[in-house]
């Protein structure tokens, strides 16, 4: 039996869905997420980079890095406290408290408001008490619109770093006027590409009912559905802010469950001779044989 035949069977494929990772000097690297399982159905959590083989059209690619995806999430909780929230601020606060209380304790959360200007209320921390105290101090910003695009991009640039292994946005917004001015389409598209390259995830809850104060807008809907779809996040539109406590508790549960499903996967960065690889296979040089499943990002399904 030759060396290639001795490798474990390939159980997963990616067809043109892995993501390019920006690197210096014009090189093109790609990433995928790999789950290795024993024959008994147990995850393999001690793989080394030289054990993983990435193959494109019969040619072996170069594995640049392999990292188990088990670090806690770093979650930016973006809150729309614009004029649209003025009739429901108590429900908004209750919903945010439910999210804090329900999300598993190991994950960091930073609290930011995105009305008038993007403001940091509490930097990333696991201290739920400190976060809860800041939630209680959220008040509507009278006469302001929502800085959704500006707030997302500014938080990404200023609050996340390249060392953050799993960046997450959770945005709670109303469908009032969008007031962003700084971020134009090109910069927003670059931001979206960076999210995908970093395998970041965007989750969103939109209070879609007309508040009776000011015009409603479809801009928030378009932005949030686009980002959640692009990153594999959850999107929920609700008709009344009174549902926020239950909906945000459900979201925190879902985000925590997603982490538990994904934390045994590896993030693999690789380079191929072909600058547009179309079909990738992966295998593991280990005996007994190890089964492999591949994923383009942090979605729970391939």
C-alpha cells in the first residue's frame, strides 16, 4: 500500500467555498475548518500541522498553520439606543441582562452603544456584574439616529485585534433612521471581507415595529441580513421590544451551543500552487484511521 493509500479516508469536501486569507507580499492563503473524529466518534484534539494533508486535484498544498478552535469567543454587544428605543428602553435593558445571564461565563463581552456616536460602555470582560451595571445606565439618545455601519466598522477596527481567534458581533437594533456617514460602500465591503477572512460571526436582533417616532428604514434590515448570512450568524426580526428578554436569552443559548459544537474543530490555513483551487480534500496521517469533515467557516453545518 502506498503512502497516500495509507492515509485515513477523506470524509469531507469543499467546493469553492473556502475563504482567502490576506497575507503580506501578495501571497494567497486559504482557510478551512477541519473536524477529526476517531472510529468511536470521539473528536481528535491533539493534531499537529504535519499530520494534516490538504490536497487539490492530486497536488498537495502547504499547511501554514493549524489551531484548535477552542479559545472563548470575544463578543462585541452593539446596542441601538437611538430615539427609536425611547418607548421600550426597559425592555431593551431587560433583554441585554438576559443575554448576559444566559451566555456561558467563559466568553468575553464588550458593551457599546451606536447612536449619536459609537461609545464604549464596558471593554471586553467576563465580569457580568460590571456589564450589567452599564446596561442599567443605557438611556435613549434623544434626537439621534442609528450609526449601524459606522458602529460596526469602528468597533471592528478599534476593539478587535489580529490575535482574537473568534470575533463575534451581537447587534440589537431598531428599524429607525440610519445615520452613518463615515463608512462608505467600499470600506463596508472591505469590512465584510475581513469578517469572512477572520471567520468572525455576526448575530442580530432587529426590533422591526414602527415606533411612532420618526420614519422607519429598511437599511438596518438589509445590512443585518447581509452580514448574518455572510458569516453564518443568527438573524431575528421581532415586532415588539417586549420580546427582547426571551429572544436575547434564546440567542445567548444558541451562541453558546454553537461554540460547543465548533470548539473541537481546527482552523487550517493553507497555500496551493493553483491561485483558484476548486476542490479540496483533507486527510490525516495517523493510525488508527481518523475521519475528517470540512467546513468553510464556523457554521454548524458543512
